[in-house]
């Protein structure tokens, strides 16, 4: 009799424990699979047993990849960019899951401008390296490759036969092996704390930096009947489908090392407001960069409302408007001569300058000038939505 009472008591305690409304028995999410488009938001429902236990047990939501999808404390999932991730809802001892897929975007772009840079014959591959760049009307690109504006472009790194001075017609395909009529896939290269886009990629350039989708596979078809017709079809790293076209003329520039390129670093800098009486509708800032044997001087036009040099992109122009450089005031002086500049672009970033000056003979002078002992802000490449 005593054993029966003990058994009955154990069953009662067990039943009471199993039906304790304060303890979570299970957690699951509904749905368990979710497919979203970029920017779309859906709420995942959390189902907890018993339902009363939610009062006594806090839950935490988590995403395995916030670059793909993010989730708030109410289970609202927002798609950020193409890919897959796992959404988890946890209590102290239980958790539920939902697998989220964000659909890769499709791009159909008709570009209105094109330019080609001939990098010359690469001795390690014995192929001619050509950079084809298609871009929209919101960007300008000069003969050095310097880009100004806020817009979209397609950078395609191709290899052609060594005897090709123009852009050869034909079909080009992506390949990790460099041969004639191949396209180099895109990649992210790191140098120190800085990141650079290399190879082939779809880029979005703004005053805040560069965003890029790297191209992993695809092809371009180039035809010519007076004008060039270019048709592109690529797949990006996150399975983006990128189709682009261009029809029109091509400007081709020789950017091989056969041209003289001088890189200049500076030790000291001086920035001062000046007046140019014949240009009263803008203000002017004179910048002097110098090292032991070279001095770079340029005068930038700035908005009338400010007297300092604002961050941004500048180019040499006879037009008297803000964010341009005064042609007669751009020079490079060495120990034995002063060089007049006929074309120039300048990027002013926080604590640093990126500049390209070209003299009358076509020689290029590049400077990436950083103030000594300053912490420099670096831009990282990331995916974007256009």
C-alpha cells in the first residue's frame, strides 16, 4: 500500500511538472522557410508551448547574416541583399528556426557612354590588357580614368591579341586563365586598411565612395559597323543577373607604362583663401603641397558661401563654377623647371588629396597626398541596390 501511494504521488508531481505554465516545452517558427525580395519585410510567427510561458520567459531573435536579412524583437524580417540566412528565436532552453532566402536582383541597363583604356601588353601573359568602361550620364571619366559625379558604370577587364590597338570585335568570356578574348572576373583586393575593386564589376560611384558587384561569370559581344554595339551578360557573386548594352563611339586612351607617370608624395601642405578679381561669383582656395624637391600648386573654385576647401571632386575648367580648378593657377615646380598643367582632376577627402595632372606633352603626374600623423578614413567596397 505504501509503495502504491509513493507511485501515485510521483505521477501527480510529474503531471504537475509537465503542465507547469511557466516553463517552455517547445518553440517553433511559422513559416520555417521564407523567400523575400530585397527591401521586403515579413513577420515570422513564434509558436511557444504552453502559450502562457511567454509571460515568464523572455525570447531573443537573431539572424545568422545581417547583410542578407535583419530581424527585430517582434519577428519582423527585412531583406537586405541577395543570399541565405537563418533566423532564430531563442528562450533559455529552446529555439525555433526559419530559413530565409533573399532573391538575387536582375539588372537591365542601357549605358549611354563608353571609354577604353589600353594598359599595354602584360609581359607575364603576353596579352594586351584593355579596360572597357560603360557608364551613364551622371558620371564623367577623363583620359586618366579619374571619375567624377554620382552614377553607375560597368568596368570590364579584357585581354586581346597583342597586335590589337583598337577594341577587337568578337566574343569575350570570363576565365581565371588569361588568354585572347577573355574577361578577368572581379575581386576585392586589400592593401593595408584599404580595399580596392579589381577585374570586372558593376560599380556605383558617389561622393561617399564606391560600391561594387563583382562579376564571376559571363560574356560580352562586341560588334562594329561604324559605331560599336556592345552586349553584356554577367552573373554576380550573389547570383545577380546583369545585362547591359551600349551603342555608339568609343574613345580609346593609351594608359600603358610607355607614358611617363610620376608619383609625388608631399611632406607639408598649406591651404589659404585668395581673391581672383575676374571671378567674383565664386570663392577661391589656394593649396600648396611640397616635399624636398617638388611643389604642387592649384587653386580651387568653391561656393560663394564658404571660404574653406570642401570635400568633393574637382576638375580643371575655364568655366567659372564651384568645384573646378583654375587652369592658369595649376603648376608643378621642381628644382630646375616649372611645369604648366593642361588637364587635371582632384579628389579632396578627409585629410588627403588624390590628384592627376597632365602637362602639354601628355605626361601624367599622380599624387596621393596624406597629411602626416593623421587618421585617414578608408572606404570599403560593399554590395548595393540600384
